[in-house]
C-alpha cells in the first residue's frame, strides 16, 4: 500500500462522522433507521477495504460518488435548512472532492512521490 495521507485522513474522518451520525440518529429516532445506517456503513467499509488493499479505482470512485450523491440528496431533504443539515451537505461535498482528487492534493502538498 502506497502512502496516501490525504486519503487516509479523509477515510478516518468519514468513519468518525458516520459513527457519530449513527449514534445521534439512534438516540433521536431509535432503532427504526438503524438497518439503513448499518447498510451504508458496511458499503463504506467495503469500499475502504478495497481502496486500501487493492488500489481499486472503482472503489475510490464509488466512495467519492457516495459522498457527492449523499450531498445532493441532502440538498432536497426536509432538514437541509437546519444548521446541522447544511454542515452535513457541505461535509459530503468537500470530503467527496478530497477523496476524488487526493492524488492531486498530495502532489501539490509535496507529500507524495511521483514515480
């Protein structure tokens, strides 16, 4: 596995935010949305596993796409006017772009060896 600090940081941040959201949703609504939340979390874990073990560009694209599509769906949700909803929409767009362009960001920062 090559060193990809920006991608690793984005993955860790994604896992932390997802676990926090699962706990917050469970505390507010209860267990009725938990199967959906667990399904999303498992999808992300599968993508992360494939990204870290096999240099899978398809998994990387799916993972970035997941965040961008989640941000788009968030724009049209009923709680998009609340501050937390707007923060999550922004988070999904930003983290999706960071994941997709992590190679470029790492090369501009000088943390990635080219070649």
